[in-house]
């Protein structure tokens, strides 16, 4: 009877809950996954100048990047990554470090073959070639050496200080996006809920635990006089649990 009842419950759940809804939610953290992107063929990418070898798919409206062996996607203020360009997305709780090196106007530069006033002869890279060579290209600085400059003619990369200022400006602009602010607010609310429920859970657990009475100690027939130290004990003992050498930094 129990087996039949369990089977009936599982069957009812399978009928009531639609399959697309179950597939579109990451159950572990309760965050929706982005909709799929349909490709007729593996996409070609281009490498973006002034980046640490960030590749982007230029022929779609979605910002789809490849960096460090992962595909990266920004959707509704949230970041996702996958080892595949069209499936397997998982929520990424931070902003990937490469993103603030990406020029927000790269699409316009791509269409005009112009990078900040310089002719941009970018190279379209097939997915198979990218997967086979991205690591060696990064280690050998493929797109910078021999005066290639990412295919931008007569272009010189801005100084390090200027690049840091640009990164800071882009970070501030990113934080002001409405979809990013909504996502951050949702994450703060989710973090507050477990903290508010924790004291209640602790009280319930304490009430469930049985009361254990400590056994009474027998009185010594010959108690030692107060103020007299036992032999072998030091007058100044170090408190137990005190770390030696003081507190250490924790990452």
C-alpha cells in the first residue's frame, strides 16, 4: 500500500508541474536559467581589443562571451557560465573579472570595422579552432605580438593607469543598471531570510532536545582548605582556547 501511495503521489506531481518550468529553474539556488540560444551551426567569434583575450559572438543580439575556457552570458542582471555555447548554463554569483575590460560600444566598432578611429581588420574564428588554441593563444599573447594589436592598424593600448580608470567607470555604470539593481536586491532579501529564521530554528531544536540531568558529585570526606594550592599546579595558568601568536588574517 505504501509503494502504491508513493507512486500515485509522484505521478500526480509529474502531471501537475509542467516540464518546462522544472527545467528552467536551478533547484539548488532557486534562480531561473536563461532561455536557450538556437544556433544553426557552431558560432564564430572575434577577439576584443584591450582585453585579456575575451572573445565574443558578434552576430547575435545576446552578449555571449568566451574567456578562460568558459562561455559567459549576462541575462537579467545575472551571470551564467557553461562549457558549451548553447546549453549547460549555471548561475555565477559574481561579475566575471574580464567584463569591465569590454568596451560597451564594441558592436558599433565591429559593424564599422573601426576601433576608436583606427581600421579594425578583425578575424572571425571558428568554434573548433577556438577550442583547440585559446589556451596557447593566451600564453603566447597571440593577438598582441608582432605588432598585430588585435588587428587594429596603428593602435596603441592606453597606459595602465588610464585602463584602470576606464574599468572603474564601467563598473559604476554597470551597478546603475536597473536589472542589476533588481537582482542585487533579490539576493540581499534571500540572505536576510535565513538569518531571521535561524534563532527560531535554534529555539525549536533546544525544545526538542531532552533535558539531561548532571549526576551529583559526592562530597569529599576530607576537603582541602581554601586558598591552598595543589602540589604541581602553577599560580598563573594560560586561559584555554587562546590562540598563540594572536589573530591571523583570514582570506
